[in-house]
C-alpha cells in the first residue's frame, strides 16, 4: 500500500505486524511501506549504538529506554542478513551492539567462537549480560577498546554507522575497526540511501504504536528539524510508554553518506569495498535502493 500524499506531507497507511518479545506476542501498527523492513526512522529513538561520541549518547543509556529496546526493534530481515555473516566467522565484534540480540541469537544457534559486543551504553549491555554470560560484553568505544587483529568480522547493524556524524568520528572509528580485523577480515554495515530521502517520512503521522506486554501502548514518533542541509539530518524523537512518567524526547542527528563518500572514508582507513547491496535480498545498489549495505575487506 503506497503512502498517501496530503499537501507537502505524506501520511502512510498503517498495517499490522506480529512480533514476539520475551515470550509475548504483540501486534504492531506501523506505516505499511515499512512492513518487512528495518523501521527506517519510526523507531530511531532506539537504534543500535555507535562507535564514537555523539550528542545522541545520553538517550540510549536511560535504563527505561533500554528496557524497551527489543520490543521496538523486533527481529527483522536485516538481522537475518547479519546473522549469516556472524555464523560464518570464527571471531566477531559487534560495534554498537545495543542489547546484543544478533550475538545472542548466534550463540543460541551454536556459534562456538568468540563473540564480543561493544557499546557505550551500560544499560543496554546489562540486558544482554542478563541473558547470556558466554558473550564478552565490553563497555566503551571502538577507538578506545584497543583490539588488534582480533576478529574475522566486525559489523554495525541498525544504522548505527549513521551516528558517526563528523569526519573525525568516522576516521577514528574506521581506523580502529581496521586495526581490530585480522588480515583479510571483513567489516559489514549499512546506511540509509540518501538518494531516497527517507527522512521525509519521519513525521508524527507515521508513528509506531506497540502494545506493551504489561498493558497500555508504546508510541514512538519522529519529527525532522527543517531545513535539512548537507548530509546531516536532525530530528526530534518522542516516546510515550506506560512505564514512563510522561514523555521522553531527544534531539538526534544522523549522517547520510552516498556510495562515493563511503568509499573515500573506507579507503582512507585501509578498508576496500568488496560488495555493496541495495537491500537485504542482496539486490544491487541504485538510486531507488532504500539501503547501502557495504562489505569491506581489510587491506592491512
């Protein structure tokens, strides 16, 4: 069902999507064009973490927000994509792991190698740690962790890469990721395709409404701060939950890089693009692709 244009705004019809969260089965009402995709902004308040310092950091360390993370970020096709890479690698680092859902699923499915989840949010890590103690949970940033040729795979999911908003953030983090990879190791991540201008659908009318397992409804909405200039997008993210006293609001900024810009930053850090996809089915990148999913190999 396509979005409905009303004046200069777009209102998207909503459909129902069933999710399972800690044994509870719930129905989520989300914009219909997002069904089967990562929520493309509708739950950006709770996106996975990032590698370097950011103005967004304080949002994610709120224990009340952390407890909602997996409910608002239900397992999706993007997670299946990354899980396949994780299961094929002996040693894995998840940068900005959040609650480490992908690593935990990998362990459940029999991964017997080294799995490390890195995140600056102690509250997020605590949720992962409560579930599994056979994963290494590291509190901090990738450029401060000191990993040296330790991993076959490093990945960043949940559009965490877009929270590296300055050139310095990108350069420091990418250089640290390259150092952490064994020779020939791969770095896999995704960023939303700026050619699709996905932020134009980040409006309150496209909010996600999710039943809370204990009763009531969680509402999560975004509102872009105009004008959008350059490759940075700022937006207000508002979340209501039966577990909150009032509303949580935060200003978040994300960076949107095209393929050429990504290539320059990666090559400067000693990472060479091996493959790029436009979606989780591994279709090629085009101007109509919602994602730029990148597989880069360490040249060091």
